[in-house]
């Protein structure tokens, strides 16, 4: 079984971190994983996205063309990746920043007030964690625990306060559905 | 009376113009607006005070500022 | 009401890809104004380097060429020699000019080639992600000197104006900064002198500009202005290092 | 199963170099390999090795020449334009029979090109982009695990044959993350033997000279012929490849590095469709695995070469299949990356065309 | 018969460049081509052209890039090590579709090698020693007369296809003297057309940009494919060669440049012995004269490739004869020059072996 | 009777291929003596350039490497960094060091690399047949400046010591000559200082030596001595341009 | 008909000039000619030699392996080129500087007191012209006139005195046999 | 009494040592001898005058001079 995920948003929205954490979580569950980032030409800002593949057997191509799951953090990314999503695929999107609505009805659309909920936790930047939490709940791809373990591994150098806020954000997302 | 216009979607919200460059200190970053590129643009607080000196224009990297007289 | 300050005709309409608060944009704007004010835009050929300002070939509203890393002075020489009627300016960063391009800038200066060289010293390799530059300050952090530049292992920074002043060739050398409107005005004056030197066929002028790279320095754009004052200027003093026009008198 | 670390390919390369006992790195920043010098600057410091960010790639390759001539394992890494600048130096090093390791994380070209993954430096790496008759041994990893392991292999081959070795990666292998197992104990540089040709001061022995010239009539030619024998030995003994289901396949895909990964995905699709597709991955690009390819060419009718360029390795495939199979090409130049679906479509076209 | 001037090959090259209306030379001294910059420094002065002795070959190729981008005929010359240093620049120039003329008076390699004549830069010239997918048109003169004529041909091809052209000579062609006829009137640079892409200031027209990069997704690939079409056109229209007695020959020698001269002497010996030997001389090394060679391969049993290297052009011969003839090789690397007698001996061995 | 002056053990027995009266031979002899006198011969690694002195790898009786044109300082850096216990000296001509090798010498000096750089300035490209060098004097004839170096087109000569003195890095810089026994003695003293600086881990020393090239100058060996006095020294003043040892005090 | 000549001696002995003059003379006689010099590694001194081919049809290889004629100016050159000379070939050698004698007896040996005769003309450096004059006389390869024309073409910039001394030297050599 | 020996076949006859380098001026180029490499070597005219100062040795590029005491 192979799941292909794309996460996309602005430079500053922690898109790359989310991807790495997701891949880590997959690895901790004993899965085969790959992660591949792709940035725009801009040094800062602009859009960034990354491909994550989580599979039971060896991963062939790390590049995802038609994902099973997309996590969309900003407006331009929606336009770009909604069409690529597989039939019946999951589209998680950041309702706070994205005004327009997905057009397809052959996919599972999951709007999430990521930035608003993050602000409520007091940190806009954890919006990406909220999305990951939601993904863990909706799909059996990774567990909440493995995500928590993964983010703590990823941000090993951060202070406990930050780490626990990340945990809360993941948990928050996990409770949405 | 001079007028300073900030091109909202060109501005990258760097804040240089707001960092005591304006002798009248009438430029600030607007925390609540966010532009197409995802930046909080600068805005003029009190247009009436503008001297039209152009300092804000000079330091703007984009430049996202126009000054009219 | 008419516009007294606004995007100069020397810039194209294309939005710049630079980071918020990047000094390149400020210098671009000054150059663009001079291209028009000195009426050279229509006979100008600009040379874009490899560096964040590789995109300068899209931003300046004149003929442009983008050349290999560090070789802008050589390409400029080729252009100027076959088209002396053209106004030729090269635009380079510190990695481009003071590292890989050392031989080309030294020899172009030694030849007193009749071109204008604009040198953006931001003490860092911006485009590639903030590695040590030949101009990175002692003790300054970069992605290849995470504990700060170690003079014993990584050597001393290169002061380009002081270095080129050791040559008989160059006609004009000056170092300026752009962290305040006042310094920006001075920088424009220096660049104007450099442009006019070429117009008067005086030969080689280089203006080194201390420029903000908030991203590479890991500070906010606002902090980066103070950084220039506290860190850069003490090590890279501003001023004129060569003026054969004056010396002549 | 040993512990798995999720790592960037470029970081795995650094750990592989350190684990191979190399304590000298000289290089110049260039995307998409900057993570190599960046991590190297930290790791060499920790390991008491030498890290030099040089003024240029030319300085880097010549520092390597010096360090390796002094008998130490030495490496540099860069990407396409930087590697072009090293061609004179590599020719000198090959001409002086000195072992060094050069990593090229290939990007889109020609010129400044772009920073996307590419394989368009195959000719340069396998034909010697520099002047004169010389060859460099070329290794092509296709996973982060191999990014970790090939530096050790590379140094061993370089020293066995006193010849430069190039690891030809690309932006995707450098920038992607995958789990890596550190399968072997790191080598302690102190345990590496002192080469009997190394420059170290002539106390207690005859003086040594390392050079690449000989102006005496006929001598340089003799020297070249001796090197030619060395190359023949490398060709005979060092061909490496990986293959799956090639025997009895209706079509064999030949691809290396990233393209081999993508081709593997295409092959999966094809096999689900019950097509008999083989996959052949050259690991050494020079020496090219000509022996096995010649065998296979006799037995399969169609070969599809997949490259991220306009067609470079395909020349080697043609040279060594000796007209005994139909050679088809699927290429994407300028940083274009083929998709499994697109490759599969090509497979169907070829096999369809066969009926 | 027009007047004949006894000239050095390198001097004929200079006169050929001037006669082609080129008024820009940038280069750096290196044996065996020093007579080119030396005479050029005098002639450009006389003709009001530009002569630049540069700080390095890298500066030279980038000055060429500038001068040619400004729409002027521009050339440089060097020898093997210097040409290796130009590889990044040549890749940029090819990537920006700019016409320039580069002369390589090849010497023995690799490394510093020696200053004897050689042909060991064939791969570098025909495969693109620089990074990325690009080809340069390569012309191989074999007489002082052609040293004079090929610069004009070179500039015409370079401009027709907006592509760099390399003239691949060697130390013998540069250093020898032979009578030369100035067969055509020198071109007046003023009569050369202004290219519609040249940089000259944007007065009265849109601004122009010359670059070799495109970071927008997919764009560089499209650009590469357009260049690929250009290359296909060059391959279709510009193959050049010279042949004698190839039809019905028992053996055809394929050799270019100096080797073709020497092979000619060997063929004379063979014909005195009543052997039916053909001689085929590629004039364009890229595009390789594949069409005619493919034809001949069908009709002759033996082909003997003669090169002053370990075997480089032989790969093209194999690629385009498609296994329809026995390919033999006679090579001398490292500045070794074959003798007619030695080649003849090889011919006898092959034909003897045939019986 | 015992030999008081004669071929030093620092030279091999191989006869030098240099032209009659060539300055390289004199400098070789001095270096060879110092290798022995300072007892570093057995731990020395010398770097031969591309130039007439390419053959230095045969003449010095110690480990030697011959490297690409202009890159001796880079190779020296590589050797010294991995074998700090070795005594590393590079030997370069003016084309090698001041033209194609400009970037390498500038950055090696800026790093204050702990090596000894010996720079033979004979104002000409000797090996390739007397072409213009970066150090060729204004108005001086060469095979690529047959009417004399034209400053307007071919630029100004490069004064290497003056140029490098514009850097913070280098520890010691001096220019000497070898046209008389007296100057030869001074040159030996300067080289001795440079050797000792490396032995004491002080860092980068460069000794620029004005040297005779009768062939390249088109004069007799005897005339070439006067040439140094009349032409070279006036343009390239002798003396110490940097001595951080002194400055320290 | 093709004649292959090698001229060899010390750097300073005008070996290259002789070769070029000989080739010129051949060309002036409407022949096909090639000239190819080869120097040792030394910048000065050392031995130099050159190959000249003079033929009625197009010249194939400009390199001479087994010459029909050799002009030997110094001792080392004799040892090197005597063996290469074709059977019945001409060996002109500079008796003044060469003490040893040619060994072969299947060739035509022509000793010439080139330096002594040149000194008598007051210029040691014209020894090479004496050799060429002798060659013109002994072989019908080139005429004395074409040699005179050739040397005056070659040294066009020299003053008349020098030129006439060269003429005399050529004539001198021409009268030897 | 010091002795200066010129290695005849190493000497290239450059004449540097003969060009008022020797305080005693006892070195000259011997016009009539020619060595293996075709050079006229230097020779000592009056050995008795030699001071053994070594100047000749110092300026000899080969070096082709030895001084004994
Ligand atoms: C030959 C070559 N080497 C390295 C690079 C990678 N590279 C791109 S930009 C750059 C340095 C840019 O730094 P700087 O010149 O200071 O410009 P900045 O981005 O700071 O404005 C480097 C090393 C390249 N493109 N080509
Ligand atoms: C890359 C490269 N470019 C050019 C040359 C040719 N070359 C050999 S020596 C030399 C210059 C020598 O001049 P200099 O360094 O002054 O040494 P000198 O012979 O005067 O002692 C040159 C250009 C080369 N070998 N390699
Ligand atoms: S023009 Fe001057 S006064 Fe007006 S806003 Fe700008 S800086 Fe302030
Ligand atoms: S300086 Fe320009 S970009 Fe920065 S905040 Fe002000 S207006 Fe916006
Ligand atoms: S990295 Fe620095 S130099 Fe580059 S665009 Fe950003 S701020 Fe400007
Ligand atoms: S050419 Fe000049 S530097 Fe070279 S050996 Fe002769 S005299 Fe010495
Ligand atoms: S040692 Fe002194 S005195 Fe004796 S010969 Fe030499 S220079 Fe003259
Ligand atoms: S200096 Fe030496 S080489 Fe020159 S003449 Fe005197 S002894 Fe001979
Ligand atoms: Mg910078
Ligand atoms: Mg020199």
C-alpha cells in the first residue's frame, strides 16, 4: 500500500516542516517513506510545496504527480493542486486564509480554520500542526502519537513550551472530526 | 498638500519606511491587512502631516511608494 | 497632482523577487533613476551576475546580459571594446566579485577599462543560502561558519576598495552605504560620478555599496539597518579610495 | 534491522564521506548541493578535519590535488557549472594518477540553466570533459542510502587505481529525504595506509615527484599507454549494475540514478498490466556495464533508455548492444523530470507497435 | 593560379580570421598556438580591431561572450588545457545561443602533457566538455589552406545557427608551413549585418536580454527542446567530408586533420602495392558525416580509424556504421604521431588477416 | 682544500634547461641553500608552476609537485592543511601568479595560509616566447606588444606586493632583486625570513624577486643586469611592504 | 617526384631559416612544399631540426621519417639522423664542428667546412647558407637563383650588406663541388 | 690560497660572472673553447688573485662555479 501526499503553501507557513514530520511519523510506524521539497525561485516568500510518500514496500519515485492527499495552506496552492488530487482523495485546506471553495465533488473536502485555531492557541505558526492532526484523525496513515514523537524529534532543540504547544495543536486538529 | 501612496500589493511589509525614516512618523505596518503575496503592507496614518520629502520612497526596496504633490 | 517620487522609467514593471528589506532593490532604484537622468538608458548594456541579483536582467529597463559567476567584468570589457558608444555597467555581489571573480575585477581595474562596476557588499552569499563570503566579518555567523568566521582557519575578509587601490589602473573607487535616506543620497552621488566618468571616457569606476541582507544575516529588515552601522561600517570604512580626477589636479 | 535515520541525500553524502575516513573537504557553494558544504563545515570541525570554503571551484580542485598528492583522502562537491570549471584540474589529476573524489549534484543546463535535477552531465563525466585521453570512474547512486555508501566505494576505487572518481548525483537525490542505515563502522583515518607515492618530505627515502607532463620525445605516449592498460583493467573488473526481471523481458528499461527510481514506478504499473518489463540500472557509468548489457541485448527485442537529458547514455547503450536490439529513448532535458505514467505510456507504445 | 604565400598554419588562421571580417580577438598565450595571438596583436592593430591578451582563458571566453552578444564576430584561440578552462563559458554561450569562434590547437594530454600535436580533445569538442545538453559545431582543417579558410566557414555556420563553432586543429597544423592562396576578397566588417538579437542599447526598439537560465517550471526544458530541433537541422544539413576511392575499396581509412594527411601518405604506399584502399576524411566532426559513412559501411568490409589518441572518433564511427563493417583502430596518444609506414603495416595486417 | 662555495645539496645533479643568464637559476640556488641551512629539505614539499620553472620539480632535491597554471597557492594550501608538519613552498612566475593565478594568490594571502610563496617577476612570459605579462612595463616590447605596452589598450602593470598589501591577511611581503651579489645576499636574507615565518607558524610570506630574462627581453645576459637597474627597480621599488612581526611590536 | 629533407643542428645555427628558405625556393620553382620545425624542450640552445618536403604533386605528410637528404650542422644531429637517411641519400655535414665521421657507406657523404668558410666570409652565422648552396649544386632540387630569391624574401627587412653576404655564402657553397 | 673552478660543461657562457662581479676581474669568457652544449665557457685568468669571496658563484645561474680554500 502506498500513500502519496502533497503539502503546499507560502514560504513561511511551515510546509517543509510538516512534510518532514509526516515522513518521520510514517518511519516511526515502520513504513517506507520519502520526502522531497520544491521551492520557487524567490529567496523568501513565494510558494513552497513538498511531496511525501508513505508505503509498506520500498518507495520507487519520491515525486508525487497525482496525490491521494493534499494539505493546502494558501489560495494559490488550492488552484494548483486540487485538479491533481486522485478521485476520492482527501483535500485538507486552510479555511482561514482561503476564501474560494474547492470545485470538485469527486473528492473529500475538509475545510479547517487552521490559522484561527492556531491563533487561539496563541501561535499563528502552528497552523500546520493543526492540519497534520486533522490528517491523522481522518486517515489511518499515521497516529497522533507518532506525529507527536516526530515533531519532538524534529524540533529537539526547541524549548518545552514550544514543543507542548505543537502537541496541543496536533491534538486540536485531531479532535476536529 | 503632498500625498503618499503605498502600492498595497507591491509592498513586502519589510517595515523599512516605518522605522523612523519618515520625519513625521506617519508610516506603520498594518497588522490586520494581508496582501496577495501574504505580506502585511505599510500604511499612512495621517496623510495631512506628509511633507513630501520622499525619504520613504528612497528607502523602499520595491519601490512600493509614490509621493504626489 | 503630479508624482514627484515613484517607480523610475529605468525599472521594468516586473515585481522584484528579492526578500523583504533587501538592499538590492534600493540600489536598483538608484541605478534606474541615473540611467534616465543621465540619458544613457537607451544606449546602456547592463551585466547581471550570478547571485540574488541574477534577476537584474529582468528589472533594469535596458539591454541586459546575464553572465557566468564572477565574469561580469570580462563580459563588460568585451561589450565596451566592440561598442564604445554604449554605456556599460556591471552589477555584482561580494561572492561574485570578490571570490570567484577576483582575477577579472583586478585585471579589469588594472586595464582601467572604461566601464562602471557596481559592487553590492552584503557580507554573505545570499542566493545560495547565507554561506561565508570573502567579505563576511570576523566572528560573523554564516551557514558555513556556524560558530562565526574563524580568522585562523577561514582567513581575513577582503576589503575590495583597499585592495584595488593597490593598483595604478582604476580611475575611481568609493565605498558607500544605503541604510538611511542620507546615505542613499550619497550613494546616488557616488554612482553619478561613476556614470559620468564613463561618459567622459575616464575609465574604470567601482562603487562598493554596503547593503542589507536581512535573510542572510538572520535579522529583521529593520534590525539590518542598525547592523550596517554597528558591524559593517566599522570594518568597511566609507569614503573615496581613488579619484584620479582629483589627483590630476 | 539497524536504526534508520531520515536524512537528506546531501547530508547522507557528508556522513558517508566522514565514515570513509576522509578528513579533507574543499568546495564552493552552489545549489542544489549547498547542504554538503554546510554540514561538512560542522562535521569536519567536530572530527578535527579540514573544511575549506574556497574562492572558486578551480581553487577547490587544485587544493584537492595538493591534499591528495600528500596522500590524504580528499573530496569536493559541486554542481554542473562548478564541475565544468574543474575540468582542467581533473585532467591534471588524472594525468598525475592521483586519487580524489568529486561529487557532482547535477542541475539543469546548459549555462546557468536552473536548479532542477538533471542528468545532462553524463558525457562530461564519462568521456572526460577535460583535455587529453583520460577516464574517471563514475558512480551513480539512486537512493539516499547509496549517497551514504558510495563515498567509501569511491575512495576505495580511486586508491586501487590511482584515478579520480566522480559520484554523479542530481538535485533530487541531494534534496530528498529517505531513511538511511549506517551499515558499517566509520573508518578511523589513522588506520588508512600511507600511499607509497605520497608527498610528505623525503626524510629516509628518495624524493618523490608528482606531475602530469613529460616533454621527452615519446615518453608521454608510453605513459598514456600504461594508463590505457589501467583503464582496460578497470573496464574488466569494475562494471557494476543492478537488474530486475531482465531475463525473458519483452522490453528492458535502462536508467540510472533518479531516472531508475522513476522507471521502477513505471515498471510497477506495467507489471500490474502483466507486461514483462525488465529494469537495468547501471551503477558504474564508467566503466559502463557493457558485458551484461551485451548479453541481454541478444535476448530481448526492445530496450528503452530513460534519461533526464537529450540522449547521452544512449550512446553507450548503442555501442555495447551492437545492433542486437531496438533502442528506444525517453528523455527530458533542462531539468525536466519524467513521470512514471509518461514512461509507461511509452512502454505501451513500443510494445503496441511491436504487434 | 593565384599567388601562393608560404605561411605557418597559425599565421594563416590569423589572416583567415581577419579576412572573415572578425575584428575582436581575446586570448591567452599557450604553446603551440602562440603565433596566433602574436600576429593577431599586430594585425588587429593595423585593421583597427580589438586585440586583448587576457588574464586567463576564462576571461577570454567571457569577453567573447560579451563581444559576440553585442553582435560582433569574436574569436579566441588556445590549446587543450586552456580550452578545458573555457568549458563553463562555452556552455553558457551555447545556452544563450550566441555565435562565437573558438580555436583549439590541440596538444598532448592529459594535464600539462606536452606540446606535441594530438587529437585527444575530440570527445571534449564533439560531446560538449561543459555541463548540460549542448553541441558545438566542430571543423577539422587538415592543411594550412584550410586553416585560412575555415574561420570564414566557422563564422557563417555560427551565425546561421546561433551556436559556438570550434576549429579543432593541432600543433602540427599550427606549426607547419605550406603555400596558401587567399581565394576570396577579405570581408569588410562594415558590410556584416547587425543581428536582430544583439545588445546595442534599446533606442528605437524593445530592450533585449541575453541569458542562459530560466527558472520558471518547464521553461528551460522547452528551450532545450527548441535547441534540440536546431541541432537536428545542423545534423541534417551540415555534414561535411572529403573522400577518395572509397567506393569498392577493400578497406577504408577514416581520419581527420593531421592524421588524414599521414593516412594519405600510407594510402599512396598501399596503392603502389595495388591495394584498393579508400580514404575518408570527416571535415565536420560534429555533425559527424554519419550519412555517407553509413552508406559506405554497407559496401566495404574493413574500416581502419586512425587517430592521435586512444580511440575517440572511433565511437562515432561505430555508432554510425551500425555493425555493418569490421572497425579497426590505429591510435597514438600523448602527442605520438603515426607514420605512413606504420599505418601501411596495419593495413597489410588487416587485409592479410582477411585472406 | 675544501669547497667553500659549490652546488648545494638542495639541488639535484640535473643540469638546468634555462637559457644562459636566466635569473631562475640564481633563485633556485638560494632556495636550495636555505632548504639545507634551515634543515627543512627532508620535510619540504615544493610546488612548481607552469612557466619556464615548470622544470623546478626536477631541480629541487626534495618532494615536488607540478600543478596547473596559476594554481600553486591552492595546491600549497591543500598540502599544508593536511600535512602542517611539512615545509611548503610555491614557486611562480609573473604570468602564473599575477595573471591566471590572481584569485588564488589573493585569497591564499587573505587566508594568511602558512606557506612560503616565491614570486619571480621577470616582466614577461618566458616559456611561451616573450608575450606581454601583467608585469610588463609601460612601453616595453613583447611579442604581443611589438610597439611597446600601450597603457590605454593593454592597461597598467600589476605591482603584486603593493596589491597584496591592500589585504589584512598576509604576514610578510618583500620585493628584492638579484642583479648583483649584494642584492643576491639581500634576497637570500628575505627568503630566509619568509622560510622562518612558516617554521614559526606565522602565516603567509611572499617574496617578489625581480629576475633577469635576457631571452624575453631580447638583450644579452650582461645587459639584462643593467636592465633591472634602469627599468625594473624604478617601477618596482625594492623593500618590505608588510611585516606583521614588526607591526606587532 | 617527392624529396624529403631534414636539417638539424644547435638552436642558434639557423636551422629553421634554412628550412624555410629551402621550402620557399622550392615553391618559387612551382613545386608543392611543406616545412615543419621541431624544437627541444629547452627555451634556448639544445638541438632543433626541421622537415622540408618538395614534391611535384600535393604533399601528404609533412613529417619526414626517412629523408632523401639530410643537412647536419652539429655532432649530436649526425648520430641521430645518419641512420634515418635513405639508401643512396645525400648527407651534407658541417665538417668544422663535427669531428666524427659518418659510418654508412651506402649513402653519399658530403663533408663541408661550413663554419670555416663562413668565417672566411666574415660571418660564422652564414654557415647554413653555405650548406644550402652546396645542396643546390649537388641535387637538382632547387636552383641557386631560387635560393637567392628565397633568402632575400625571407630576410626582406635585413640591410643589403647582410643580404649580399648571404648571396655570397650560397654561391660559395654552390662552387664547392 | 683560494681556488675557483669552472665546470666547463655546466657553464652556459652567459658571462654574468665576468661582468665586473669579481672584485679581481679574473674571469673571462674563453672565445676559443666551445663545450659539449656549444657554449663558450668562462675561465679564470689569474688564479693567484682569487680572494675566494664567492661572488662569481653567487651570480652563476647554473651554478657552474666552485670555490675552494
Ligand atoms: C560557477 C558557479 N559557482 C557557484 C555558483 C552558485 N552561486 C550562485 S549565487 C552564488 C553566490 C552569490 O553571492 P553574492 O555574489 O554575494 O550575491 P548575493 O546573492 O549575496 O547578492 C553562488 C556561489 C554558480 N551559479 N556558478
Ligand atoms: C591553462 C594554461 N594556460 C596557458 C598555458 C601556457 N603557458 C605556459 S607558461 C606560461 C606563462 C609563463 O610565464 P611566467 O609565469 O611569467 O613564467 P616565466 O616563463 O616567465 O618564468 C603560459 C601562459 C598553460 N600551460 N596552461
Ligand atoms: S514623503 Fe516624507 S513625510 Fe511624506 S510619508 Fe514619506 S517620508 Fe514621510
Ligand atoms: S519600505 Fe516599501 S516594502 Fe517596505 S514596508 Fe515600506 S512600503 Fe512596504
Ligand atoms: S538573500 Fe539577502 S541578498 Fe538575497 S534577496 Fe534575500 S535579502 Fe536580498
Ligand atoms: S625565457 Fe627567460 S625566464 Fe625562461 S629560461 Fe629563458 S631567460 Fe629564463
Ligand atoms: S671567488 Fe671572488 S675573487 Fe675568486 S674568482 Fe670568484 S669572484 Fe673572483
Ligand atoms: S656565470 Fe656561470 S654560466 Fe655564466 S659564464 Fe659564469 S660560470 Fe658560466
Ligand atoms: Mg553577497
Ligand atoms: Mg615571467
